[in-house]
């Protein structure tokens, strides 16, 4: 499929060029006053294209945001085994003034070797002495429901009674039960608690009444109503929300947690199976990843482990997509590598995992599955395996080669998912993607490559065509992590709003249209605890009592429920516009000090800026480390990454010339052009002199480069890089030209000169903004034609729809519509503010009209009579 309406593009481009800035922004970002547009949508119903895999739309699970422990895993007690490094974390001693005695952590003769710590309550008076657990930011209990308490208890001395209580946020006792049958040996003690009230921040308390000493370990509280009513299982509401999405696959267990910040804290699936008491606790890497949202009480108990993941897949009919560590720790952290000659245990973990999922109960790992109550192989079987998460660089290729060799030799039928870094166009991607296209190990090419993108909504809107021109014979794509970020990646202000959801929906039309290249896609992350999150946005938010799907969830659900089996080629005539690169210039440094002189910006013969910078720097934004001294404009801190901007948004095609000299430090000088200074697009192009590519764990600072890159909507895109040094204390004449171009799909040609010599020249990719997004499929069983239309604009789109070649259409169709205002969200406060609604469509025929609402996603299901093709 090609990116068709190029004539339309040029027209729109010239139109856009005649517009004012605010009109252009309106066009781009849909802030225009309510106007309408008439469009035609043509579906080639008799020319089916690529098939769509049942696993096309799926879900990505990671224990981030307390989405596993404190989320989907229904255990309500945090640090149930006192095995956190701070053994009392989550626990409090309750010692009223009349109580006497102590609560201590002991390690001698634990109840099992894997649980090395336990609490000892030694009461020395008549008043109760005890401990209380806070749960995961409070325990959610509901009236009318029952909660199963259990603990390992050993009576050490005395004959005191022991009670368990549920205590409300205000201190009310919600439920209480005596714990009986205690003996001098460790034994499991159980009780059922039925709270008399609903509370989202309840606590669990255990009291010893009267003199006596008891040891307590592995304290657990589960709602009886779990998903499928499994004891010790998953939270019913959260699992149900996932099931209701109807994901075609479930990727687990992450995410960065697969990698760990060092190899010692990588995810090891073998530690997550067998009796829960023996599953070795691991620090969750999201415990400390974001200093601005530290969660020191975040550990993985692995009560939700690989057995439970496969079982969940079975429950909801999703194809399992597990990931294993590739012998690499997270490259955003240590990037620690397992040496190639020591990879065997990692590879063996992958091979054993396949046997655990698919092998007979008589096999070594199949037997472990059987011992957990699942003698038959899991169904759906494991057909895919991810090798690493978001890795990059030659180190990854080396390890992927070793994994591919071993896995394909034993299990050639397993589809391997490989990585292409964390970004869809940056230097890491630019290195890996071509290598993966050529990748061949023992005759096996890279099967499917995982691409990730977190970016502003405009990225998703302008990338709906991303895969139209991809090589049909290259590796297939798994768009394995994506989410529109209303503010910025990792910003705590990001919202799960309709604007973002529609941008994702628009992008997904492009994934669907290209289902022969894009085999699977999943939004990330999946779950988030409203009181303990690190990362936003997320698909489903939950507090201790309720799970609320976001509006983004409903987009995913609409795709999952309306997948279709085969793509029907679809076009629309809505106009396209292009963002013209425009904006300020910037003088910058990255870990170096530098000075600048004689900055000139010209547009043809017209001087836009003429600044000698000899005695002042008028109009430059500067900052603390910038000053004019010794006849130059200086950034004086050798450790600073700082940019001083000048100019404005009206500047578009221009030439920038200046003199620059690095005066201290070893980092690059960075010259910026066309910085649009907007939040929505945040677009700029940079020439980096003396930088490095490949990411922190790959880049070799001894090999400096000249790098031409552009940035758009939170994403870098590498345009060109070549070896090139930046000598310190030497003045360079720098010139950058931003020239108009007629090259297809390009917005400008950028030419970069040093000392009068052309060093780099590259086209700037055009960011094309369609006004309407369409794709269609056919459901083979029902014969329904499924047309998906996303209108992100603030105006109604009237469409003439032609279903070319469609036979025996039923005149009554069905529309499912998600619409509202851009800022609308579903939250705990307004859980149903934006929900898909269904209505009838009358008069469906080979040609019919339909009105697509502003800010909407619409799925039209157009039935055909039985037997129609
Ligand atoms: O989804 C959150 C994180 O984003 C994932 O753990 C990681 O793969 C990506 O960087």
C-alpha cells in the first residue's frame, strides 16, 4: 500500500503555506472553529488484501505502577513474608500504652528455608500487643464479601490468645476472628473475615492478648472472589477488564523489568513458579527508577508468575508472548552484559520455558507445570518468544544470534521477537533496523521486530502512514509498546485523554491497513494503581476497590472486538497538510563550554538576524551559564547541556551562519535550526558537532561524529552521521541551510557546512497530517465489512462511503462510536464519561452517506446476507 494522495499533499502544502501560523496550527492540531468537510471513503470490498492475525491486537503486561503486586495479583498484604530488606516495611508495631513486650524480626528455624525472616510478638502484659499491615496503599474491602486470612504461626511460650482484625481507615474494627489451633510447631492458621463496611484504606492487624510469645510468617489476605474464584488468585475486576478488552495476545512480564537494572536483578521465570512461598522476592526496578516518584516498598513477590500468566492467557484466549532476558541488563541503567561465552544459562532458560509451556507432563519442565495442576500443555500454546526488551547496539545482535541459533535448532516453529531499541527512528533504531533486515542465522531471518514509541499525539497522527512503504519481504513488525503522551515521555502530567486515544486510534488504522507487515501491536503499560504509580498514561487504572478502564482502553477494545480477518483496501479524499519546518535558531553545548560569534540568519536577501555577539546578545534566551565576554557569547560551564535560542516561529526556510569554538570539556557543540518552540510538536533540527550515536552503552566517545538529527513530538530521528572531530580552542565557521525541496514526502533539504565545506546534507522528512483516518476489514465468519474511521478534528466529517464490489449488503448496519471533547477522560471520579455507544445505521448500500462526529472513532459494522462474499 502506498501513501497515496501526493497531489493532495502538494495542494495542501501550498494552501498551508498561505495560511497564518494560527490557522496552520488549527489545521494541524484541530483547534479550528467548527467547520465541516465532505469526503469520500472508498472500500474495495471485492479486493481483499493481507490477512490479519487473530493475535493482531493484544495487551502488554508489566509489573510497573503496582500493576502486579498491589494490582492484578489479589494478595492484600505487602511484605507478607517479612522478606523485604527492611523486614518491617509495610508493617507497624501496635503497642498501646498498657501493652508491654516487643515485636522483633527473627531468623532462627524459619518455617521453610526460603522464608528466612519472621516476626516474633512477645507480649508481657494483659493488653493486646500486635502488628498491622498497611497493604498496598491501603486494603480495599467490601461489605458482603469474604476475605481469606492465612498465616504461619508458632507458639513459643505462654497461652495468650491471638486474633486477626480488619481495621478501617478511621480505626473501626470491620471484622475480627480468633486464630485457633496454635502449637509449638509452625502451622498454617486460617480465618475468614467478613467486613461490616466498605473501606479502601483498611489495614490488617494481628494481636497477641495476654502474656506469651508467638512467631508469625507468610501472612496473607485474599478476597474470596478472585478471578475464576481461584484461591490466592488474581483480582477479579482487573482480570475481567483485561478479558473484556479481548486481547489477541498477552505479552509478559514486561518491559524493563525483564532486563533488570543489573543482571542480578533481571527477571528469571524459573524463580516465579512452584509454591508461592518459595518464589524468591525481587526488587522491582520501578522501585527506584524515577527519583521523582520513588516507591521504596515495590518488590515482586511473584505470586503472579509464569504459571499464572500462561493460565491467564488460557482463561482469556490470548496467545502467550513471554519475554526472556537476552543476557543484557537495562541499557538505560547499567547496560551490564553477560559475556557471550557465558550465555548458556540464559539460553537454557528460554529453551526450558518452551518446554514448560508446551512440553508433555513427562518432560522435565512439563512435569513442573503438571505439579502446579496443569498436566496438559497450555492452550493456546506458546508460539512466540521475545528475546530481550528494547535492547540495542551490536551487543544485542551478538546475543540475539546465540539465542536464535539455539532456539531455532530445537524449536524452529517458535517465532522469535527481537528488539529495535526504545524509539522508532532514533540512532539506535537506525543502526538496528537495517541489521535486522539482513539478519540470518542458520538460514533463519529475524521473524518479528519489536518497535516502541511513546510520543505526543501528533506523532501518532502523522505516522499513520509509517508502514505503507515498508519492505513487504523484510522482518515483520510488532508494535509492542506505544502510547500517546499528552505532555512528554515520563512526565507525571500525562493524561489518558480522548485526544491521545484518538491519536492512537488513528495510528492503528495504519497498522491495520499494513497487517502484512505489522503482525501485532500493544499499548503500554496496562495497569496502574492510582495511589502508587510511577508511569502515566496507562490503560487501566485501579485503586484498592475499583478498576476503571481509560478512554484509551476503549480504543483498544474497539479494535480487538472488530478485528476482521482480512484487510479491505480503503482510501479517503480528506485533505492532508504538511508541517513546514520553522522556528528559532539555537546555540548549544552538551557537556562542554563553548563560545559563539557573528550569528547571521538570512532568508534569501533578507536578514532575519545579525548579531556579532561582541558586546551583547540581544534577543538570545541564554540562562545562568551564558554571558558575553571577550568579544564572544559564552556558555561557560564545561558540564552543562545548555542552549540559547533566538528568533521566532515565523522563520522557515533560512540560512544560519556563525562562528563557534569549544573552550572546555569534551562534549559536542549543538546548533539548532527550526525550533518551533511548541509543546504539541516540539520540532527542531540539530547539527551535533563531535557527538556520538548509539546510546550511552554503545557510543564510543573516542569516535566523535557529525550528527544531523531532527526531533518531532518527543522523538529523535537520525538523518545522517559521519566520523568527525571537533577540535577544542579552534574557531569553526558553521553554516546550515534549510532549503525548500520538491522531493516527495520531504519538508526541506538541510545542508551543513564547516569552514565553507559541505559536510552533510539530508532531506527533512515531512510530517503529513491527514484530516481523516480510515481502514477496513472483513470478518469472514459473519461476512461483515468493518470500517474504522477516526476523525480527530473539531469538525464534523460528512462522508460518501462507497463499498465497491460489496454484495448483498444488509441495509441496517451498526455503528460503535467513541466521541467527546479532547480533554475528556474516564477516571475513578467519572468512570463512564467517555464510553463507546452503539447505534443503528440505516440505508447501508454500495453507496451511502455517514456523518463522523468531531473527535471521534467510529466502527461501522456493515452486514452482508449469508453466503455473500
Ligand atoms: O512501558 C513502560 C516502559 O517503557 C517499559 O518498561 C519499557 O520497555 C519502556 O521503556
